[in-house]
């Protein structure tokens, strides 16, 4: 006699298909979140660069004497505009930490680099360069950043 409804096998097949689709969606959702976070970091790095360049235009260096002490774009007082140090804090929050912000001894150059969720780093410098670099490039370049020389840049070929 004909019965209405689904058999147990049909229900199990549908449940299995739904589970597979859900797993694929969840895997891709993590990738989208990661890419979204990396995009936010890159946007904030560009914003930091713009703030630092405004300070440079005013002071002809990425630092100035304020209240008797040298302050630089990495440690800029939060009550002054622009606010590059607040942007570094925001980048650090997005990237989960590990952000390095450094200004050369002469104040003529700066760089910031931050880890991205994809395993690479975002780097921005005072020459107007912003790029994504590998962790190997980041550690190699960090050694060059210790001086004021031409190595104080995000461009690995410089």
C-alpha cells in the first residue's frame, strides 16, 4: 500500500547533503572574515600613512619637540590632531598584536608593519610605499630599518 512521507534513507541523504553544504559555507566564512580583517588593516595602514605625512608637512620630519620632549608619529599625543598613534592601536587590535612602528633616529623616515591573517605582513613607510610582504621579507627588512639609510623602506628591492 502506498504511504505518504519520506523513508529513513531519504531523510539521512538530505541531512548529509545539508551537513556538507553547511561545512563548505563555514569554511568559506572564515576565509571571508580573514580577508575582511586584512582589508581593514590595509585601510588603517593607509590612514596612518596619511596622518604621518601631514605631520611631516608641518614639521619636515616624523617627529617634533612637544612640551620639552621629542615625540614621533608612533607615539603621538592622542589629544593632538592627527592621531597616528591611535591608528596604530587600532591596527594592533585588528591584527591581534605584533605591530611594529618605528621612526628613524633623525626623524626623516618611519615604517609600520603589521601581521595579516593570511600569514604575510602589511608594511607602510614614509616614502609613500604600502605593500604586503612575506614574513621572511619582514624579518630581513627589519634589520635594515635600524639605520637611517636607504633600507628604511617597505620595498624589499631597495
